[in-house]
């Protein structure tokens, strides 16, 4: 009995010792402590301060940290990311976790059908949005500080570009003075091109410029009309009177394309036509050399034909038309020829491996097939007559009606969620996140 009283007094003794030492002692049992699901804190009260909650780490927060840590480790491995020191590594991890959380929230909306695309981790996921934008800005080469060195470098670069221009376009000039003049014009144009392209790199211009065959010309020289060449000095006038040149071109044409003609009269006729075409081509190419037109012409296998003859060669040869009676007879024969349709039906079954549920369905499909087959035959007769521009043929859909075929072409759309169902899912997900995080 005495020992029982002593044991009963132990808690009281411990209580007074705690009060003397200033240790807060909770008078509630562990069973009476409650945890708020929304804020994740212990609401059990102590004798020292009944209004002060004791904060504890929730299982939801630790789960988030674990998942983020796993994603972070995978990010480091996947993109081979390294940092100089621990503080930078921790900073990048915090940014990564913030981005990762946004990605999770976004993809949750995608799963609910609220947004149309998913997001994922990439090599920029440890950057803030501002840092990412800065990474996307193109870097322009730093300018040369010294004016003298800049001018010297400019001369070297221009000379290299000039030498490349001479090689690429085979430019040749009358004398040294003309060459120097053209080089100076070229360098002025080259500098303008370089400055323009710097602006392009800064996104201030929408396109790049480049060197071409006119870069040794001023704008005025490029835009001014071509000078007229006196008739007595033109190459064209010489060609008109120079049968020897045309004869040489004709002989080369005969070797290159090996045309054959019926007799000497036809050969003479073709040679005359060829020479006229040859002179016309030469006149055209002079205008090209003067910059008045943008393309050159040359000899080809049609150079011994007039324009009208060439046009006739390009027209497709049509089969002679059937007479009206003959056409009607052919169509009527096709319509009545069930044996031919039966053969086509058997070939269709073999070619496309078509199978049906029962004989009724098979007969139905055969009837539809024969109707389609006859329509195809009638269409192709019109094609042979030149009335239609294309032929038709049997394919895997030939046992379907037009309406059935259209139905087959429609895409199968996923069923939409009802508005109430989607709203319910979103609200549940928000509530879950609120409880966990």
C-alpha cells in the first residue's frame, strides 16, 4: 500500500521538477494530439503555452523532396551537368525543383484534358526563365578595340574575300587600273554586306546577304540599262553572215543527238530550222551576258524543230475515238458480262484476302463489288476516249458503297469527358495537392 502511494507520487514529483527547471510539460496524452491535414502541424497544447503549435515535417513534404531529389539526380546524369562549387549546385537544385513542380502541375492539367500538350525535363531545367532567355540571345563577336588594327584586319579580310571572288566567278579585267577600281568597289560592297549580316545576327534584319557575280559593280552600274552595241560590232551580225559557225554547230548536233531524216530535202529543211534556232539562242545569250535576262539557252534534241512542231511533240497522243455506236455497244457488253465480273471478284478476294461472316454478307459484298467494277469499266472507256483524264482501278474498298467508304475514312475520336466529370477531377486533384503539399 505504501509503495503504491510512492508510485502515485512520482508523476507529481516529476511535474514540480519540470516547473522548477522551466521545461514545458504536456498534460495531454499522445492519443489526444491532433494533426491538421491542411497545414501539417501538431495542435496538442502544453501547460507552458497552450497556443503554440509544434511543427513537424509531414509525409507529403518528404515525399515531394524524395521525388524531386530522384528527378534531380536523373537530370544530372542525363545531361551530364556539373557545377563549380556546392553553393552553385544547391542554387541550381532549388531552381530545378521549382521548375519540376511547375512541370508536374502542368502535366496534371494535361492528364485532365485542360491543356493540349505535356512538358518535360530538358537541359535548361536548372535555369530561371530570365537565365534561359539570356541563353537564347545570340552572341555577337566583340569589336576590335584599336582603330588601326581594325582597319588592318578589314583590309586583310577584304583581300581574302576579293581573291575568293575572282576564283569563284572567274572575273577578269582589261588592265591593272580597271582591276583596282573593281577591287575598291568590291570592298565597299563587301563591308556593307558584313555590316548588314551583323544586324541580321542581332535580329535587326530579316535576311542575310552574300557575295555574287555583281559584287564588283556599283548600284548604278547594276541598275543602269545595258549599253547598246553598234550593229557593225555585234557578234550577232557576224553570226548572221557566218555559215561556217552554224555548220559546225549543226554537225555537233548530229553527233550529240543522232537524228535521222527521210531524205536530203528533209535534212536540208532541218538544218535551216536548226540554224535559225541557233542564231536566236545566240542572241538570247548575248542579252544574258549583258545582264538583261536571267537565264541562258542551249542546244537540245528539239533544236531542229519549229516552235509549232515542238508544241505538237509535247501533246499526248490520244487513241482514235470510237464511234458512238461502238462505244454504246462496248458499255452494254460490259454491263451484261457477269462472267467477267465474277472473275474480277475472285481476283479481288485473293488479292486483298477479303473474308465475310456468312454467305448473305458475301453475296451482298459481291453485288456491291460488281456495281463498282462496272462503274470503273465505264469510267475507263471514257478515259480511252479522252473524255476523262485518269483511270480507275480495283482496291481494298471496292466491296463498299460510297457511304460505307466515307465512314471508314472518318477518324476515331476519343470520347470527351463531360463538363461535370472534368470539373470534379480537377477539384479532387487540387484538394489532394492542398493536403499533401
